[in-house]
């Protein structure tokens, strides 16, 4: 456990190094948020919907703030596999899956909190109809934080599955890009999942991608009430369990038949 | 003439080298299809829910989307040298080798990369244009075709220019300056939809400073017979020229900035 904690701290410090890049990232993300919100406001002006616009606006801000949680991958692993230096990791007296899981978690958590908190503070002070609204209720906020933690566990497990593909094919840019794009669409980053057709809602909210950010955001805006909290959290826990299991299986199979690239 | 020959020759060689890994190439091309297909899916879902956007009907929205993606990905495909890692070339000192060769800097950078994987994105864009043209019942005429080509080509030149600004800033600051992405990729996202739906600051930004609205939206709205901003028809023929104009300004800035270029060593 101590070893995992220290890996976490090392990665967290590395992620904190590039403050300039972080500021650029925040500005870019906010600009994208403003563009999307103007678009949805214009769409709502043409044809108002049942779902209030303030929910859509909050959805966009929260998605932009935690963007880094979705799209941040460990660049080292790919290089290590290509050059064969993954052999050093194999010598470590710790479980390889856990090692990479904790690394990616540190990166995603630090990255998204560092970017997310300043952005959300900014978004809270924007004029009405443009900014983030306060959470629906204190318990709603509490559950959405809990759901976000489960979402983080889910996305780390997904990332490890993607990495397992990288191990298999050496150059997995294609597979990786495709899985990432699937994630952006089905996690509600390109278009809020709440705006997908109503008949799709039942299915898309059950998919693993919806557990990452969509479920926490819906708790935040009050779209999911307290009565459904237990069910949704259960779905999330099941996915965390299944994805971790699948990832572990893939990693242990890979490790057995790993061929090191010499150099 | 010699330059064009050089460009075509290096494009041919680069294509060949990319096709050396056919499976990887195929998968990456497929990934591009998923990406642009996803954007189009978002548009379809938006239209499904909202039917229309201000004065624009479903077909018009497809047409605007198609025009943007064809333009943007044509640039990414053939101008990959500039839109890709031009800033990196400056940061790493790789520009030195270019400076000692007897050809212009931009020519060589343009010749250094091509990205044929974008072909699927362009195909999605063309499909959107066709759907848009069908749904909106556009009556095509020679002049309208000319306008479409003019808009797309000057849009390409504009995007090349905008990507060059990052290289210019890079000459001064060495570090890559990512907020320029707000103009390039942000412009792509914002200008998939007609400009008149946005609030004034965004409209000014994308009409005057990075004139996507002038190069793409005015011709498109003229083809659709629905004037944008209520401007007359002849304006649609003149306004795309703002793309090359912006490119020219940025080009002059680039030449000026090159005098400050100091190698970072390698």
C-alpha cells in the first residue's frame, strides 16, 4: 500500500510541473465551453425544450472542467513497450496492473482538479444563463462527488484496457484513438447525453462511458433524484468491478506472452 | 513551377512511406472516420431534437457543417507540414537544416508532411454537403459552383495562415503557445454552425479577426439563397478574398519574425 501511495505522489508532482501549459489549457477549455453554450442558447431560442437550459449550461461547464479526467493517458507506457524498457517495470516487486492503475489515477485526478477548480470558480460567477448553477441540493452534491469518485475508478480501468491493447499491437494509435473518440461521444463531451434522443436514454446511461461524468453531473443538476441514487451507484460499482476484472485478465494474459523488444 | 513540382514529388514519396504499414494506416484512417462521423452524429442528434436553428433549416446546417469539414481537413491533409509540428521544428532547432537549403522556408515545411488519413474526414464532409444540398433543394448553377470552390480554397489558405501564427509566436517564446488553438480548432468547432447565431463578441472574432464567416459562411449562405447578416450577393464573391489577405499579413509577419530566429541548438 505504501508503495502505491508513493507512486501516486510522484505522478501527482509530475503533473503539477507544467503550470504554463495548464493555464493555456484552462483558457482553451473555457473558450470551447463558451462556444458550446452560445450554440445551445441559440438552439433553445429556436425551440425550447423540456430540459431547462440551465441544466445544459451546467452540464457543459462540468464536462469542460473535468475534460482532463477523460483524456489523459500515460505517454511513458507506449515508449516503454516499443523500446523494451518495460522489462524494468516487470522487475518491480509490485503488481504491474496496480502500478499503472495508480499512475494513471494520479495523473487524471491531479490534472482535472487543477484545471477544474479554477474553471468552475470562474463559471460560477458568470451571468445567469451563461454560468454554472449551484447544485440542486446538498445531498445531491454529496452523491455527485461520490459518483465522480466511482467514475474516476471506472475511467482508470478503461484506460488500462486501452493500454492492454497497446501491449498487444505495439503501434496502437488507431485502436487508442478510436476508443478515446468513442469515450468522448458516449461520455457526453461532444453533445450532452441529456440531449440525445429520449428513446436512447435507457441504453446509453447504462453503458460504462456514461458512468464517468454523465452520472455525477446528473446528480449535480438534480436530473437524478435521491430515489434513484442507490440504483445508479450500484450500476457504477458493477461497471468498476467488471472493467477492472477484464483489464486484469488482459494484463495477466499479456504478461505471460510478452515479447520484449530488444535494443 | 519548380516549387509545385517539388511539392508534388515529395507528396508522392511521403504517401508511399505512410503506406508501408498498411494495417496501422488503415486503422488510423478508420479512427479519423469515427472522429468526424461522431461530429456529424452530434449534428444529426441536434437536428433531431431542435429541427432548426434561427433562420436555418436542417439542410442548411448540414451544408455549413460539410463546408467547414471539407475545408479544414483538406488543409490538414495537404498542409500537414504547417498545421502539424511546425512549432516543434522551431523549438527543437530542426529549422536550422531548412535554413541552409536553397529553397524558401515555407516551401520546405509544406513539403515535409502529408496526412492522407484525413481522406475519410473529407469524405464525411462531402457527404454532409450532398445531404445539405439535397435537403435544402439547392438549384446549382455555374456561378454557385464557382462560389463553393472559391470559399473552400480561400478557407484553406486562411486556416494555413492561422496555424502559422503559432509558429510565429514560437519563434519569440520557444515554448509552444497552445491558446492559438482557440482560433484554429475553436474556429473549426464554432464555425460548423452559421455565424449569425452567436453573440456579438464571437461574431466579431470570427468575422473580422479570423474571418471564417467571410470565407465560408457568406458563400454558403449565398448558395443557399439566404443572406447572412443581410449582406448583398456580390459581397459573397468578394469576402472570401479576406482569407488570402489574412494569410498575406501573417506571411509578412512570419518573414519579419524569422529575422529574430535564434536556434535552440540540437
